C-alpha cells in the first residue's frame, strides 16, 4: 500500500493550542500517528514530493516549520519524482476546482501510484470527492475507521 499525507497532516500535530483542545483535531492527530506507525511496521510506502517540501518550506513560524519538517523527513520513505506528467495533471486539476498546492499533491500521488492521499482539509476532501481521481483523498480518521490499515 502507498500513502501520501498532505501538508495539513504533517502540520496537524503542531497546530496552535486553540486547535489542539478540539476533540476532532486530537482524533486526527492520533489517526495520523497510527497510520505512520502502521505503515512503517508493515513496510508500506509513505510518499513525499516536491510539493510537500515547498509547502512545508512556506511555514513562516520557525518553530512550527522545524517540527513539521522533522516529522516529514522522519516519515517519508519514498520521494515522488517531478515530471511533465505531474505538471500537466496539476494544471488540469487546477481548472477543476482544486486550490493552491492541492492539484500538485493529487498529481504527484496519481503519477506515483499512491492508493490513498490523506488530508485534514475538509474543503480539499470535498472538492476531490467530486472529481474522477486515480487516488482516494480521505481524512485520516475516516481512513482508520473504514479499516484501510
């Protein structure tokens, strides 16, 4: 199995204290951590990308950036390679309603054979569900609840 966590997933454990008091956020953090542990123990692939590196690099809070970056580099065990196919697919997805880095996350995931793209971004998940994608975009809590691990 191949998993791709978007930047929201890498950032979620390091959200502000105001977010961390929310039960839904704590459930997402647990689901993210459980997914990473299971993938590592089971030899599953967690795919990274240049889009993730760029989006993480844009985090302005230096402390949060350091934590998110360390989580990323200690989690990813395969780096998706950029290609013309990624750029073309991302451009097409941009015209279909995906915003910011989301078209690139989907394009990298699809062109690298990822099974599940995990996100805590409700809007991204909603928009992606309306499109024909070669990867399932899903919240980590739902991913665990539906027994994909």
